[in-house]
C-alpha cells in the first residue's frame, strides 16, 4: 500500500500492482526489471508529493508540532517518524555534499 496525500479529509492509500519483467540472457546483470513511476521513488511506500509535503513540515517545525500538523491533515504519523525522516534527509544531503566534494 502506498500512502498519498488525503482527499476531502480522508486518508488515501493506493494499492499498486507493478509489472515485472524477467531477462533470460545469462550474461545480463539485471535479472528482474520492475515497472517504475515518475510519482513514486523506487522502494518507497509514499508518493513523491506526500514526501514533499512531509519534508516541508519536518524542516519547518519541531517533530512534536509536525506530528500535530500531520494529524490535522489526516496523515497519521508520529513524532518519531519525523525524527527518522529528518535524519534520513540530512544523511542524503551529506552524501550529496560528499559526492560534490569528490567531484571537485
Ligand atoms: Zn537483460
């Protein structure tokens, strides 16, 4: 189930059935190909637009306030979620900065 932004004060979860393709070529490094979507990051359980809104909330306020805002817009997420979300986002930023530093 994929979490999306609420519609008319109702939580939205999408049941996504992705197609998979299998490669018969023994020399191919990719044995399984899974369908990708421009609105969902690979392996994510949340749409990109939901991630965007949650990131804006997480970086705008405390985790406790973020939990209250999320509940007000019917995204049932706890403050511990926002703490993990911030830590993951910061880790990605650090990794990108390292890549930039190595590149230059
Ligand atoms: Zn192949």
